[in-house]
C-alpha cells in the first residue's frame, strides 16, 4: 500500500475523530460534479478531500441532488384558495421551489428581477405553510422601512386571512412583552434598522420563516446589522434580491451565511 495514502488515511481518521465528516463537503463536491456535467447517475464520490475514499450516496440523497441541480419534477402544490389572485406559471414554480427547499432543509435566494412578483410568491408560500398545519410561530419579514407599507398592502390584498403585525415605532413591545405580543400573528414585519436595535427581542423567537427583502442590505458581513440578522433563528431562511450578485464574493457569502449557515465555509 502506498505510504502516502496511509498518511492521508491517518489524517482523515484523526479529523473524523475530532470533528466528524462534514456532509456539506460531500454535497458541495457532488453538486459541483453535476454542474460540470459529471456522470448523470453516478453513485460514487471520489475526492482528494477524503483521501480517495468513495462514498455511496443513498437513493434518496441522489434524488435530492438531481432535484437541487436540475430543479425538475419538483413536488407540485396547489395555490391556496385563500390567495386572492392568480400566479403566473413561473411564480407558481417559484412557490413550489421555495417549499421544496424548505422540506429539504435548505435556505433559498429568490432572485427574480424587480417587478416579477417576488412578494406574491412569498405570500402564496406563507399561506401554504399555514394551511398545512406546520406554523407554530410567526413568519418574520425584515425589509427596508420604505417598503413596509407596501408589504402590508400586498398581504392585505392577496392574503386577507393572514394576521399581520408591524413591529415598528416608539410603542413597539420590548423585553418580556415581545413574544407574547406577537404569538397570534401569522406574519411580523420589521425594518433592517430595528433588526439590530431590537436584536434581543427578535432573537428570543425561533421564527417559522425569516424572509429578508432586498437582502443586499446584509452584503457587508462586518456590519452590526448584518451580524445581528445572521444570528437570528428560523426554521427556514429566505433571501429576496433582484441583485444577489454584487461586486465581491464576500457579499454573496454574507447572504449565503444567512440562508445556509456553514455551507460555504468560513468568510
């Protein structure tokens, strides 16, 4: 046996003993292979990061990889009868994609261009989650102050059955009153500015979904606002942005650190 291989194996076993083998590494390699036109039905992954060890992916995981890369044959969900409007085909596809990623445990970046209806895709998503009986805590939407009113109007127009609360202004609940005040709301709206000012209150709840509108607001990973938002806890994290590809990779990393913490490694 090649002595160099033995050394690699020893290092790998020591790493596995101390911190475990990371599924994210296997997923990242497999996703890259699929994007690069690798074997369509390849069961095995062979990467130097694992000293040449091959991993046999289960049928369920292979299916997930295919759906994540091709985004075909996603589970179809009917738009809620409570939704007061009609989704275009691409908007319905967007709703199904968001729900698929939620079920798969992945955060999402919905990056349709401005004016293509990201807001109503989110509203249809919120209705589906509520009516499926999986909503125990409210959804949190963090948006620029200038569009909070627009969110309120759109939610009232397209989903009047959803209970919407605005966390804003000098009389907003603080401290121990916060969670109790919003426990019966379906959706809580707040601003980026308050996400840092009220970080203690916002961090006290594990939100059903945390949705960032105009997510480029957290592109600078070092600001207090960005750090505070990336520490919030939600069952599903969604970023809305018509311009997710900014000037630097670090800005994209910051958005992904919110969506799927740890998936792209450290900064």
